[in-house]
C-alpha cells in the first residue's frame, strides 16, 4: 500500500506541475502571441489571394472592354461597307460583351469591397497584436515582480520563529553563564590575594625577639648616661 500511495503522490505532483505550467501567465501570453501571429499570417495569405482575384477580374474587364471596342469598330466598318448582316452580328456580339462587362464591373466592385473589409480586419488584428505585445511586456514585468514577492513570502513563511526564539534564548543563557564564570573567578581570586598579602607581611618570633632585645639594650644605655 505504501508503494501505491507514493506513486499516487508522485503522479499528482507531476499533474499539478503541468497545470502550473499551463496556468503560467507568461506562457499564456506567449501562446496568445503565437496564435495571433498565425492568424495574421492567415489574414495576409487571404489578402494576397483576394488581391490576386481582384487583379484577375480587372484583367478580365480590360479584355472584355477590348472586345467591345473591337465589335464597335467592326459594326461601324460593316455599316460603311453596307454589310447589314455583318453589322447585325457585330452589334449582337458587342451588346453581349457589354452585358458581360457590366457584370464583371459589378463583381469587381464587390471584390474590392471584400478586399477593403479584409484589409481593415487585418489592420485591426495587427493593431491588437501590437497592443498585446506592449501589454505583454508590462504584464511580464508585473508577473516577475509578483513571482519574486511570492518567493520572498514563501521564504519568510518557511522561517520557524519558535526555533529562532529558542536559539536566541540559548545564546542568551550561554552569555549569562560565561559572565557568571568570569564573576565567580574574580570572587575566588580575591581571598587568595589577601592571603598572599598577609603572608608577605608575617614576622617570625625570632625576628620579633631580636628587635625587642635591641630596643631594651638601647634603653638601658640611655638610662646609664
């Protein structure tokens, strides 16, 4: 059972670590930046295709315009030559091409409208991306400060104040003991010093008797005079 419990603990720790990594604000901002960059690339590719379609439509309009002009010249030439049949065919072709031309022009207007919308959307996306990049710098700085403060708080909380107080008490007791030892040493050294002084001033009985005899002899001499 102990092994399974330990494996469960390790697994949960790994899962929580992954979740912490996913919820990392800086990682989230970087992921958003990458996603927006991908969207910008998609938008630029779509705009490139849209511009290609627009250019192709303009080329088609130019081609049809050339055909309309050509059929107009043919019609005039047929009328000048008195060729009624040729003139009718040229006019019919001219009208058909003019109808197509109007359709292509309307389509081009619609395409250009879509292009303009796409350009505006892409500009908005780029502006949002630039704003997010600037904001990401600020948020990254704030996140670093917050992470540092969080780490400091963890370290502060991890301090065991009870152990510290007990350590200070032990240090204080040790200092008091050292002071007591010094004081006790001074008290023991004083009697010995007094004993030494007394011993150094001690006079023997022999010296005392000699001094007394000397003084008596001097007194007797003075009396004899």
